[in-house]
């Protein structure tokens, strides 16, 4: 029975609408009555092509209506594969990860702040490296201010990764410097992919020569390299490749967001009991087979 209208918004300003309903859900043979969910009647407002293909979504945040909270899972893990490959979703405790994980603590707000998303999985970003060169930025630029602006969210509902303007510009400048002679930039100031990604290139001769970008967190590092750094998009008759980090300021959001494109072929674990996020690079289809998830 529909009880009320609902709007769900994501960190990158995409959204969906529908009506709330309640039903009994069974997982691993155990039924849980009264689980609230949304029957969607409109899809994402984003322009990303794959968004239009989404049929179902499972809410996994720290809010009271998420699947994780309602079902009482102490932990969940997932691995988002590349195109045409098997991924994995593990709810609760289960088989161990494919390899040892790096962990970074979850951050919670101690006071009410207007721009701090309290139900997001928030971690502390401390720096960014291009190849092995650390960007010369004060650590304070990564710390949320008194309004909550500047938190770092790990969000599988957002496609790409977005950084606050000053950090994005610093990363862009260093990436441009290190890719001279390796990549040929599209010199069109009017072309901005997805409204926030203004660094695009002609097709690269090789992804292997593109320097990796490493996100440095408290206690852990996430390395983004190869094809995860450049996303193929259409521009008229041409195919160009855009840098998969965008400018949060252009989206109108006051946060750092680590999207699912940079989580591809990374085993992600959200440990709610120990309040931490763990991750390690892997190959999702092989990890799924090892855990017995693949058909």
C-alpha cells in the first residue's frame, strides 16, 4: 500500500521520485516484515547514459530507511565490475575479502551542520598524489568547515568523483603538467562533460602512459589508474575522453564525492560495527567466482 510520495537525492544532485510502500523481505530464508521501500515512477535526472538503464536501486546509506539499517546488517561489501563482467554484493558477515583491506575510519558529525550529510559514508580525505607527487595543498582544505561544507563522501550512487574547486584546479594543473606529450587536450572552452568535467582529450595512444592519481585518506590510499582516469564520451562526430574527476563547484555541491567509477574493480567493505571503510584493488569477476557468486 502506498503511504506517501518520496524524493531521493544523491550527492551529485541526481534524484528520483516515487511512492513509499511496505512489504516483507526475505534474505537467507529469514523474513523481515514491514520493510519500507520506494516504488519509483521517475528515473535519475542525470544525463549519464547508463542511468537510464537502471531498473532497481537498493538504498545502502546510514539513514533509517536504508536497506542496511532496516535489515540490521552489521557490515556489507561490494565489488563494482567494469562493463560486461560480474560484480558482487555481500550483505552481513561472510567470506573474507579477496586480499587484505586498507581501512579508513568513518567520520560522524558531532554538531548539527547545514551542509553535512549525516547519512552518508563520510571519510577523511587528506591529500592527492599525481604519480607519486603530492599536491601542495594545506590539509585544512580537506576538513569540513563549521557549516559542514567540505566533507568527503564515498557514494556508489554517484558516477564520477568530484572535488571542491581549489583542489580540483590544483589536480587539473598537475595532471596537465604530467601529461604533456602524452595526451592531446580538446581546446574547446564551451565543452564541459556532465556540467563539471572540463578537462577532455582526444583518444589516447596508450592508457599505460597516463600517470595514476592517488586519493590519500586517513590510514589508506585509493589508486586510480588506466581507463578509470579517462571516460569515453561523444562530441559531435568525435569520441573524446574526459578526466574522471570533476569540479564540485560547477555542480553546486559543497563536498568531495568518491563515485562508483573509481570504485570499479575495488573490493569495498563498509563495517558499521567498527565504523570504518575498507578497500583493495581486485578483479571483480574473479573475486565473485572465488566467493561463489557468479553463475
